[in-house]
C-alpha cells in the first residue's frame, strides 16, 4: 500500500483515462484502476469495429503508465482505501469515480438461462467484449434483431446491415432516436436504414426471448408476432454504475451526486463521466466526460486555469459509415420550439438532407441536421457562443446552406 497523498481513479474509460493523462501533464500523477482486460479504448468507435471498418486497435486510448487491472469491490472512506477482488488494498488521498455505465437489460421473459446467463446469440452492445462477441456471431444472411431504436440501436443495426446480416430493428417508441430527433429527421434515419435492407418496426414492444438448447431462436412481440433470430442485440440504453458509491454511503440519485467541483458529499471523493450527476443531469456522452475530466484535472492539480464546472452544452453526433457515402446527423440544444420561437427548415428529399434550427430572442437555441453536415461546426459554434444573431437573418441562412468545412 502506497502513500495516502495520491489520486486514484476508478474506471479506465474515456473520462478516467483523460483525467489521469491530464493530471500527469500537470505534474500530479494518478493511479488508474480498470476492470476490463483490454487496454483502454474509446467505446464511441465500437459501432465502426462491428461494421468492420476499424480493427479494435484503432479504438485504443493513450493510457497513462500507472494503470492496473483490478475490480474494485468496496471503498473504505474512513481509512481512505479501496478493496479489490484479488484481495489487494489501494490507498488514496483523493479518489475519483469514473465507473461509467452498464447496458440496460430489459425485463423480457426468457432473457436469462437458469444460470442467469444470456442465451447464446443474445448480446448487449456496450463493451469491447460485447462488440467482439457480436462480430464473431455475424455473417452474411444471419438473422439479427436489434431491440431499441435510440442512438446505440441505430448504430448497431446499421453496422450489422453493412456486414450482410438480415436485420430487424424493434423500437418501442413511435420513432427512431426520439430523444434527439424531430419526426422529419427521424424519418430520414429510418429511410437510410431501410435502404440498407433493415426492417424497422416502431411502436413495437418485445416481450419474450425464446431459446432452444441454450441458443436464441426467436423473439416475440407484445402482439404475439414472432421474429426468427440467430442474433439478438439489446440496445435499450445505459444505467450509471453507482454500486460502489451507494455501498460507500455516498448520495446517489440517477448518478453519483456531485457539486461544481465534481465532488461528492465526501470531500476526498469526486465523480466524472457517465456515473456522475451534476445539477440534476447525467449526460452519458463523450463531450461532457472530456470537459469534466479537464475541469477536475485543473482543480486537483491547482493550476488555476480552470473554473468550476457549470455544465456542458453538448452536441449529439452520429456518423454512419458504409460502402457508399457516410450518413451524418447532429442534434444540439432545444430542438422542439416554444410558442414565439422562429424555426428555419431546409429539406432536400433527393439528397436526403434536412436542416432545422430554432431561434429565440435572436439567439440560436437548438438544431437538428441530417445528411451532408458541412454546416455543423459553424452552427454549433454559434449555439455555444449564445451570441445574438444579425437581425437580417442572412448569416444564419448562409450557415444552413453552406457545405464548407465544419
């Protein structure tokens, strides 16, 4: 057991790796503890690995030298130590929880075998192991059912279709990516998937997974309709990993509650990334995780350059690559207008592009862009800056119609 003065970071995902690396650059080395056997990787790229565009090595993050692989099982706040499954004990001066999130497994009948294992052919899609397992199971003509039509489900369905699978996507909500996209943009995403051969069902609830000999054979919908399946992908969202924090007596709501210093109720413990809840919000996106890691590194290293963390104005972006042209989409801010807001929309059915921005009190407050996104960078900067737009509207129309670099 080493000195109690050091920073220990639990979690070797994007948030934890970025924090440890930044602390090292600022002269405050940190010990990073990760429980996956793979070297730290960027899970944002897993859909590209599944599609066969990238090898797993492309997703690797530049991990700091002080990295150990261990599963932390408990936190002793009084003694300022963490316990690991292998019996080892690690002392800390400051502890940072960057434990991320787990895939949500829906309450479906037949989802688990008697040994509480998923049947052969049923996969979550959250980790590198999930991705590699799916990659081994997918071949041209295999019948794949994706449960969930959010960002992750759309990415998985697209990747499987590119690999030649016969894909059915089942979405319980009335449209795809309903949290990020308006109906027009969602319809374009659906058209894109269907052009690839994906069969899309919305307002459709899966209730049963049927297996034979421990291997999945079909899924059954709430209306009794059954879909034959060799592979089932569960893309039903994620849930913050807060078990360690809760067991240690820290305040937890959806995520681990933190203040503007990303500190929990214990002054020696902070939380960042998918597991953290700041000002009532759990982001679950890469950009806020990176911003939180940068802010906390400045605070812990005392470099004086970073103010308190006050939240992230985050943009959701998805690029679906394939054998032809990429399909790109972005959503930011408030995409549903309020009474009195101005809305500018441009749609091109031939090119499959759609652009919509919402303006309130001469400020850009949100937008949805689908298709060729040369405009996304400039629009995002206008939104992030919250500067008043010129009253003649010309520059805004230029941003919407200009296909220059982002």
